[in-house]
């Protein structure tokens, strides 16, 4: 059984702790546009994220490249305590650990990726997909 199939099985069983344990790949200590990131952890996301990306592509009418996104979790964004997720131009999405499975946060950051930014949320695509705006970075 492939590692992707095992991860999908873990999701179906609903074991979030198992998913996090299996998904953690490496600590990342590089600083970047997402702010201080000494405690970011790179993850392999569940297959459901790729399926959700396709939904966001369809509603936004924008094609993207899911495989090009690198995913991280962090316990907090020290420079912005209220932020739940961030996208940067290196196509890295960092999600706060307590919201990394929140579809609104995930979809929001995926839209930033499809738009290659749009920090002011001015693209009409936000409305096409009915995504929340004030939750990410």
C-alpha cells in the first residue's frame, strides 16, 4: 500500500493525531515572508487537500498546480497572533496548527496561491468561491 493510501486511510479513520504524526517531515528554520518561522514544520497534506484545490480551481475559473505548493504548520505566527494561515511567493502555505484542517482557512490560502498573491483580496475570484477574507495572510 502506498504512503498516500495509508494517509488517506488515516483520515477516514478520523485520527487527527495519527495524521499529524505521519505527516511531519522536517523542521524548517528558514525565515521568509511568512514571518518568524523557527517553529514551522513541513507536512505532507492529505489527499483531500488536492481534491479541495480542484474545487477552488473550478469555482474561481483559475487553473493551478497543487503539486507545486509546500505545506507547513506552525503553533503561532508571533508577528500576527490572529492570523490562521499564510501564503508566500515561494508557494509555501503555512497553517496555524489549531486550524490546519479548517476548510475556510485552507481554501483562503489556496486562493492566494491560484491568484499568486492578491493580499488586498480585490480579485473577483474571492466572491466566485464565497471564501472568507479576513482570516489569512
